[in-house]
C-alpha cells in the first residue's frame, strides 16, 4: 500500500471508530453517565436532560451565597459544588453577597445579616433544630432562592431537598417549603461484626474497616454520610446487636470516634450496641473491673458504667447512646441476675443521662417460659414494665410480633405502652424477603404498618402517630432501620435495594409521604426522568412486596423459610426449640392450615385494642392477609373470593410467581431506556428471582398438598 492509501485507510478506520463511539443513545436515555456501577446511589448529579428545565434552573440559580463557616456549612458548599455544575453544565460562582438575580442564598439569621432581615423568625420558630425553609424571595431587589434554618444541619437538609427538586425536575418558581422531621432519632442499625462480616448482610463486607481505623479513613465513610444526610438519617449504630465487648475497649472507642468525626458535619451521631456483661469482662480506664457480676442494681456495676460512659464521651462528645439486645437469643441481660428489663435499661440510662445520651432497649424477646405463643411474649414482658423506664429510654420493637416476616400484623406493643416511648425497628436488609437477589420495594410494607390504626386512644392512633409521640405525648421519639449496606460497589447488592435505604430515610423524616411518591423520586434521581419509563418502573416496584408475600407466605403464613431464611422450608425442623420450626408456625394438618391465635387458641388477639381484637378474633372478619396468622382454617373453608382456602392458597402462590415473570418481562421492555450497566445487572437478578419464586411456590404447594390432599386448581395448571 502506498502512504496515501494507508492514510485513507487509517482515516476510514478512525471515522468508523468515532461514529461508533458517538452513536446517539435512544432519546429516552440521554444521561451522560453511561458507565454507572451504582456507587453514586440517588446522588447522581448529571446534566439536566430536559432543555426547558435546564433553562429554568440556569435562570433560577446563577450564583450561590452560603453564610457560615462551620464544618456543616463547608459540607453544604461542597455538595453544591458537586451538584450545580453537574446539573447545569457550567460553573456557578460562590459569592459573598447577593449581587444578581438568580442567587441561591443559604444561611441562618444568626450568621447572615441579609437572612436576618428577611423576617423568617416566625416560620423558623416552628422548625426546631433540624427543620428548614426553602423559599423564593426578593433580596436586595434581586430574585433569590433562600434556604434558612435554626441550625446548620437544617441548612444541609434544605440543600439536599433543593437538589432533589432539581433531580426530579420540580419547578423552582414560587417555592415556599417548610419542613421538619416528625421523628427525632432516625437511626440505621448496622449488624456489623468486628471481623467485617455482617449478620443478615447481603451486600459484601462491613463498610467499617476496623483494622485500618483510626489511622486510615476510607473516603467511602464520607459518601455514606452524604447519602444518609440527603435523607435526613441522623444516627448510626455501628455494631451488631449481638455485640462484641471489644467495641468498648479504649482502642475501639478511638476508632469509633474517628467515624463520629467524619459523620458529625453531616448531622449523624454514632451509637454502639452494648453487651450486658461488659462490666464483668473488662476494666475501665480508671481501673474498675472486671467485676464478678453485671447485676444492674449492684453499686459497683453502676460505677463501672458511669466510668465507661465518661470515657466514651471523652472520645465522642456527641455520642448518641446505647442499643441493647438483652436476654434474647442467648445474649446476656438483667434477667440473668433476676432483675427486670427496666432495671437493665435504667442502669445504662443513668450512666449516659448526664451527657444527653439515650438507651434504645430492644423488645425482641421471646422467652418460651413466658407463653407458648412466641408472638405474645414481648407484650407480656414489656407492658407490665411501663412507667418504670427512665426518661431517656426508648423501647425498640420490630414492626411485627415475630420477626421481620414478609407480612405480619402490627406488634401489639405499639400503643399499649403509654408512658414509655416505643420506637419502631424496620428491617431494610431483606433477611426474609429474598436477600439482595429479589426485587422487593419495601415502602408499601412500611406504609401498611405505619398507617395501621392501633386504636390505642381511639380512632386515628396510627402506629406512625404512636412512634412520633402524638398519641401518648412522648418527649423522646425514634425509628430504626436495620441497614442493607455493605462494601459492594453499589452498596446494597441489588440496585433496587438502594430504593429501600432511600425509602426508609424518607419515611423516617416524614411518615406521611406515600410509597409511590418516594419511588417516583428514587427512580428519577437514580435512573431516569422519562415519565413513561418512570411509570413503568414504579408499577413494577409497587406490586413487588405483595408478590413476594404471595410466593413465600400468603394469607398470613409466616416463618416457613429454610435455616438461611432465603429459600422455602415449610417442612423444616431447625432445632429442638419448637418455636424455631416451620410446623410450629403453619400448623398444617389434615383439617386445615394456620395458627389459632384467637380466643379459642393462644389468644394473641386479646393484646390488640378494640375493634381489632374482635375483628382479628373472628374468622369471618379477620382480613385475608392475616387469616392464617390468627386462625386454623379448614382446607375447604369458603374464602371471601368464593374459593376454598386450598384453591385460594394455590392462586396466591401463582399470582406471586406470575408477577415476578411479569416484572422481568417489563424490565426487558426498558432496554435502551435506562443505563445499560444497570439494565444488565437487574436482568441477571430478575432471572434468579424467577427461579427462586417458582421454587418457593412449588415447594410450598407440594408440601401443603400432602395435608390437604386436594388438587391444584385446573385453571393454574
Ligand atoms: C441480630 C433474627 C435474626 C438474627 C438477629 C435477630 C435480632 O432472629 O435472624 O440474625 O440477630 O433477629 O433481631 O436480634
């Protein structure tokens, strides 16, 4: 080839290469971030791909003024410096004063003279330490968007709110928002162990690198804090409730203190799970211990905890407090010394009260000596102790009376404890709902619990209003979510599991948000703003929880998982403890199926307020979704649908698996409309989801058929 031909050839190859690289993405997917491994979660600050919105936003924000020099104000600036050039495709100047139209002005009356002149005092009075205002206003004759608050953390929450509005293409004209959290302590619980493993964690190893701390600080800690702050989560329990004493050694307190330093500017407090026997396991800095006992009423034990609290606060001045799992699943507790849970909690409460710390004392107890029905035990142990807890104690109860099942009725403790604040523990990690393999959006489940009207003080006493303190006028309120994070690149294993972290945080801030609206925001922030695609994905998500219930434990069945809690195990006899076997829960026999917890059975129904106790007690009025939870139902019982129980059970199992197949099909229709990397990742997960759900259906139907001896309805075959 002559040099000219070679040059022509090279030119052609170059052109082919360039044109392939520049191939236009389908109109509906125009995000510049083609590579997306999920690391950025919902904090994707890509260029606004809607020309009209982009123009509007460029006009609304062309300069920024942030007053204040605290670390949190620095975080506000950092976040805006990441986000605004990303959204708008150009740098935005950060000024000292309002000089032009389109200034985003952020500050508190106390540190900004211009904000002080804006007459926000009345509105801010209502908003407490964490609330914020976002509003459009004329400042120095210029059109501005103002974010203000009483404390700098409110400015941060307001900033994240404004960024979310832009990510979801909301209008920035005539804004007038005032927001504050309904619940005070909005905490993530990490069941993370010292060796990096995570109990019930399905997204890799722990985020905390204990062996490197405090010397090396992984930048991921900051991204974790950003993600939480963007939702309003303000606390994190670093270690597993099945706790290791090592976390209370001076060496580990210094490590925890380093994490607290990273999280502090983001408004996040660090908490630790204690082990009840700590005083008998180690010496304090001042040489108290190890003691012969951990009896909560022993003066030496009390001195030990006081000294330990002093040490903790020396390293972590804003330490949040203790989470306690006591006398539960082999963990030590006050009952080992013939003392009550109240004695146990108050010992700790007294030790940290001087520093403003709190105790979150778990009600996940199910001592078989208390009652043969596991679902009744927490109520029976804790309600009689009401009034006895110190004012800085919250009782932390799982949403249902057994254990994070796909669906349970509400734990009857909510509303029943009138003097003691009860905080809800929700599980974000999908221990019983398909780990990080199944696509299950949990917000509809949490909404079902939160909206359940306990009737504790008449109509309107929803669980949400019990935990936010409205019903019993509690001064201290809280909510916890068992985290689904790990060191997988995308944090949660399944890309869609990110939506559960997101939804937990959003509901913790405002339990009145709808599951649909939260999904809408998450999809727009994480995947696309294309309205048709958003609606398609939302419809997949919204039915995914009910589908999971249907292919696992329909009609009130529960705890029929195998030992790992992943696959089906209706025939499993896991241990000598009767209440750990599947048969204990489903009670299948030749007559029928279900656990009689009505007044003719264990009488769990009596723990609820009227009218629920009567509604649940009567097989005719008990909602189908709880039927087999409360009643042993004959196989040929006529259900509300007109089908027999057996046929209905089969129909539900098939509805569950059909939905999963449908989700997979729908997802395929989105090829080219969402990020290709995420598309492939979710496709792979859904393929396994189809296989697993069919296994659940077939195993359970076959097993129960051994009792019912009835055929699968023809329509399903
Ligand atoms: C942290 C269930 C889980 C355990 C968990 C326990 C708890 O039993 O299977 O892994 O332990 O709940 O909430 O304490």
